[in-house]
């Protein structure tokens, strides 16, 4: 697994600077719907990044 996320040829973000969160996605559903954590949110602190 790479240690960084390549955005462009010259812009790379170290993976340790990314904060990942997985939750159940919203929306309509019936029985047993939305029981998996299928919504992903990635946060990145641009101001404090070394990249």
C-alpha cells in the first residue's frame, strides 16, 4: 500500500495526514437497509500539512 495519496504529479499527501471516517449513509430504506457503513468521509488539514 502506498504511503501517500497522489493528487497530481507534483502534489502528494502523506496518508497519515488524512482522517478517515465511515458511517451509515442516509436516505430511504426498508428493513435491513443502510446497516453497513458505506458512507466515507476524508478530512485533510491543509493549513498544517507538510505537503
